[in-house]
């Protein structure tokens, strides 16, 4: 039998080995995002780029993964390498609302992809570019007391890098009833891109009109009422869009396209409503 000192030393070594294994395995990378209470969710993509880029600079393990994708473009470019650039793409959004007279919750998920392109410089008059996709699943919740938003949290979970995307990337966290059909998903990239473009434009127009109305209002109470009404409208818009898309798509691959198209339509209508209020101001 070994001495007590020897047994304690062995226990210490085992504990250190277990601790090392836990650190090696690590936890899934999560990024806390700052909600924008007035304007909805479109600012998450830019926040995600800023915070993930900071991690690429400061996290050695993540930087090593990214460098493995960047190495070949750098080498092929020689001295012409022009760096990387990130572009966001919202692949999927699902909203679930549970409201009562006293308030309620709005839970939503998004699948956001950051496409990192590696510019290899100009070769005989042409710029060659390759890239990699960074996939994130966003989970958010709004908590309401009656119509007042009292809490809003958003977390982005990093799901790794991809050389290519498949038709299932945008349905990773959806309920089974919302899973997209691969064949129809491949037929819709143009419609989806157009729906996203239309919503982004409509959202930008609404934000501009909202700001103009806030500046024109003189009463602090009126300004507060407008902000409160806008927050309530955003929740209603997203839940109404989810309902319409669920009915029109039957839960298939057209869901996200229909969802954004309905968001765009309702957002345009809201802009008209705010413009009407503007026209009545002195």
C-alpha cells in the first residue's frame, strides 16, 4: 500500500488531468448582443460582425481555425492579398408569441451567416475571391408587462465554419413542422434575396420617418408614447408576419421568404401611418 502522500499526489494529478480535459473541450462560443428596443432586429447582423471580428483578433483557438481557411487564398495571392471582408445574410427567422392581457413573451430564433470573402488581388484584370461561412444561431426573448417591454435578451451561438451551405442550414433550430424541403429551398434563392432586400429598404425608410416624427414632436409625453407604440407595433408586425408566412408556406421552404415579404409589406404600411401623423404636425 502506498503512503497517504502518494495517494494524495495521485488524486491531485487526476484532478488536474480532468480540469485540463474540461478546458480542452471548452464551451460553445456564445456572443451576447445588445437589443435595439425601438427598431427591431436588423442591427444584430452588424453587431455580430463587430464582435466576432474582435474575437478573431483576440481568441487564439478561433483565430487558428479561421487562419486555416485564409491560408490558401493568401498563398495563392502572393503579394496581392487584399484581406477579408464579412457580409451578413439572414437565412431564417422564427417567432413565437404568447400574450395575455397582463403581458407576455415573444421568443424568436434566427440563423445568421457571415460570409468571409478573401480577396486574392487582381490577376490579369480580374479579382479572384474565395471565402468561408461562419454560421450563428440567435436566440432572443422579449418580455412584456402589458404593452411595456421590460426585458429583452439576445444570444448568438457560433455553429462553426462552413466551406459551403446546404438547404438545411436555415432550419437548424426550427420545430419539426417548420423544416424546409430541400428541393424547393434550392429553387428560391432569388425570391429570398429580393424579399430580404425589400424588407431592409422598408425598414430603413421606416426608421428615417420615425426619427423625423420624434424630432417634430415637442411634448416629452408624445415622444414617449410614440416609442411605446413603436415597440408594440414591432412585436405585432413580427407575430403577424409569422402567422401569414405559416399559412402561405404550409411550413415549407418558402417560410422565411414569405416571412420577410410580409415584414416588408407591413413595414411599408407603418411608414405611411407615421407619414400621415407627420402631415398633421405644424
